C-alpha cells in the first residue's frame, strides 16, 4: 500500500475517521472523540428505565418531586360544584387534573388527565364531561406557596384529584 491510500475505519458510535495506513503518525494525529465523562454517563435515562424519576428540571424547565425539590403547598382552594346536568343524572366520580404551579403560586397549563366521564356509560358521558370542565375552572383558582429548589421558587408540575360525591 502507498501512503496515498486511505482506509476508513467505522466506529461503533456511527461516524468515520480516515487514517493513513502507510503513515502511523497520521493515524495517531486523528484521535477518536473523548469518551463521555463519568458525570454524563451517570445521568438518569428515563427511556431506559420508565420507573426512574425525571431529571430536575425537565426539558421545559419544569421541576418534579425529588432531587431536593420542596413541593408547593396549597394555601387557597375552591370547592368544586356539580353541574346541573350531572346533578340531574346523579353522576359522581373523580377527575385527575395536571397543572404547573408557577413561581408566584398561580396555576397554568391545566388539563384533565383522567376524566370523570371514563367511568360512566356513553349515554351519561356529556353530563360527566361537565364535571371535568368545572374541575379545570376550580383548579385555575387554586393558590400555592411555590415549590422551591435550594431556596429558590421554581415552576412545578403536579396532579390534583378533584372528587365529586353525591351525599
């Protein structure tokens, strides 16, 4: 082989490096990328183990329980009210609502994650969905002391259960 012929070596990580077979000095000049640092290799991978907690903060800058985060505390709530449709049909149940508590204690990104309508027949579904709408309106009025991380208020994602019971 001559010094002008090059061989391409493909590494397992998916990129190629050309090295000169005839000139070992060129081969050592082109080094492989540095291995990941031990700190990077110890980061949790939620894809690899779904039961593992999410990193704090997540991709969107929202914090979750654990890793030194103090969760928010509810300081003001409003009792949920039955809609007329649900009251007439005597529908009751629970509604799970996901929300983000901002650094000022107000709520945002409020949406239903488990509907009260999931547990009723299709005939009563419309009335049960009104309970979900009321749950979102009620949770929007909640106020919290914000979650903190190292003494600093941080946005925090949480889930609230709104319970509708007929007595």
